[in-house]
């Protein structure tokens, strides 16, 4: 039995999620379900979901979300326990969502006051003490479920998706537990939380040397292995955790191809009958489907090229690259689709949302969709002509948008970061711009702005040449789209990724 512990899972059924981790974990779940393997995902139940947005003029404001009723009505309680901490105890319910042998177990706090205080919504990290007790309570609940309900002897491996759950190996003696691995998904600081040593002393009587105790350092020390999600991320992580270099290896992320690839494209590829002509026809039909959906927001010219930038609007992903390009080239014969949202505490992310909304209101060929979710993402990757991937080199652990786009014949223009370095051959199945950085440069620093200036000039020049290629030589552009499909498959498949994670257990 394989267990994954994660903060979020982005199912197709109106699921709550904040970013790529949730989508990745859902892809793993769907792949394991397709294989009918014994796989369990443990994740918190958040009554208020994550966050929704609306706008007053162009100013975004956060609205309360709710846990999706489409999922809630399919859950069945399979276990209940009383979990005790030094300061309080809580009744915990474990609710199962199942497809074949694969299960997602939502861990629900049944005490209303604790649920409201600690587990209100996904990534509500506004209060450090509450955050500490949230992850401690959840971790102890996971231990209770795994040890008492499933039995450690039945578990082959427990994968912790990020270090929020470092309490699990911290509280278990190594000889009495299954193998536990730490999967790192980001180098950004908020993925590596620290808490005052006083909290550890109050709860465990531990006397840490450090004033602020970092959960990633704890998990890295205690877990049996550390896995990063691309080769580039492995390099970055070995520099961040040089004292644990010997434990670190990479498994580049993959995607559940049947979930993301256009059905007709998938069938023709598997049958060995996909050619340039049929690809062109399928792409044209997928584009019409996307245009029809986008017409709910704004009527667009179906004969124009469609370029997409779709992801969280956080600064290190550099959404200002595509917005600056639009502003400087407003007369181009191109439709731009911008999609994504920010955490409500990220001021710069909210500013990027505001600017995207202003662009959508100002330009007839720009649409901004802030309610970005998996169903819409599928339409985008299947029906667009070009995907834009612009993170500051070193900060994107992997990224999978270029994978989802590529298998649908939508090539990517990418900065030199994440999985793009393993997938893209410039001018053959996509395009690169900018420098590959070997050091981690912090966004907003003077050096970052210098890199941005250089990268943007290259990005602008490269993107203009790609647009010109689409306009002047559609057959050559279609060849690049065709190359993207054939060169990405099957490397981007979840099947490859899961085999690297779990060996023969995944097959």
C-alpha cells in the first residue's frame, strides 16, 4: 500500500486547490485508480475551501469559498478517533472518496470551534501558532489512521508532499514505522515553514538549539529519502540542503495523459494514425470549443492565434512579462488568454490580478479568467496555439503546463527552468528564452531586476518571431506542434513518474 500526505487535491469535480501541487496529486490519484492499485491520499478537509474572487471595477476582493458539495455527497465515513495534544484534544472523522482501489481520505475536524480556528480554509497561514497546531493535529490524526486503522505493516511507503507534515516522522520511531520520504515541490520560502522553538517545547519538551525551527530541516534529517520534482530542482535543492545532498534525488513530475489530452488526439496517437493533417483538424475543432467557452467573457476572433498564460499570479512566475508584451504590441493579430489567481495575503499577486483585469477591460483581444480550475485548463491546453511559461530561473521546481500543452500540440515558449529543460528542444518542439541561472536569485532584488531586463528583451524578440511564424508559415508551426506531441510522449506520463517513485508496485 502506498500513502501520500498532501495539503490539497484538485479533482475534476469543482475541487478546491491553490496551485500545481493539488493538480499533480489528483493526477497521481487518477493514474493509480486507472491501474486499480491500493493507493491512499490523506488530505485535510477545509470547510471553507480555498478562496474565490470578484472585482469592484478592477480591484480584486476575496470571497468565502466552501468545500464542494459534488465531492461532499460522495464521501463516506470510514473511521473516527479522538486525537490528543498537550493543550487540547479533538474528534476526527476520516471520510473516503474512492475510485477502484485508489482512495482519498479527507481528515475532518469534528469540533466546530477547532475546525473554524485551525482548518477554516486551505493555506490560511495568517497566524503562526494556529498553523503549527493545524499541521501537528493533522499529522497526529494521520498517524492514528495509518497505525490503528490501516496498520503500519500493510504500508510500503509514506510520501510527505512538502515538509508541513514533518511531525509524522518526528513522532515515530524509525524501526516501528514504514519508509517515509520527503517530496519537495518548491524552493520558495512559504514551502518551508518555521516555528518558534517554544511551541516544540510546550508540546514535546524538545529543546531545539535554533530559535526558529524549520520543518524542512526536520523532515530532511529524519525521512529516509528526499525527492525533488525535476533535475533542475535537484540542483537547487542540493544547494539549499547541502548537508543532506546524499539523500536527494529527482523524479520529474508527470501528468495523467488521459485526463489532459484531447480525446480524439489521444485515440489517434495510440492507434499510430496521427499525422499533420489530422492534428490540424483536431486543433481547429478544439480551438472552436475554447472560443465558444471564452465567448461567455468576451467575443473573440476565431481566426486569430491564441496565446495563453495560465497559473498563479505570484511574482516569481513573472506574469508581467506577458502583460508588458501585450502593452507594447497591442496591434498584433493575436488573442491573449490570461488565467490564474493569487493567495489573498500576496499583495503583489493581487496587483497582478488587478492589472490582468484592467487589460481584459481595455483590450478587445485579451480575456482574463480568474476562476481558473481543471476543467477550464483542459480547454485552454487543447484549444490554444502557444503556451507561455515565464518563471525566474531556479524558482519553478518543475511546472507541468508545458506538458499538458505539449501533448495537445500546443508548444511552449519557456524560460530555462523546471521540467522545460528536460523536454524542450529550441525551435524543434518549443522555444527557450533568457538565461539559465545556477544560483537562486530572489525576486525583487537588484540582480533579479537586471536578469528580468535581459530576459524580457529575449522573450519579446522570440515571441514576436513565433507569432510571425504562425502567420507566415502555418505548416512549419504545425510541424513543431506535432514534434511536441511525439517527443513529450511518453516521458510526461504519470506512468513513467510513478514507476520511478514506486518501481514495480506501480505496475
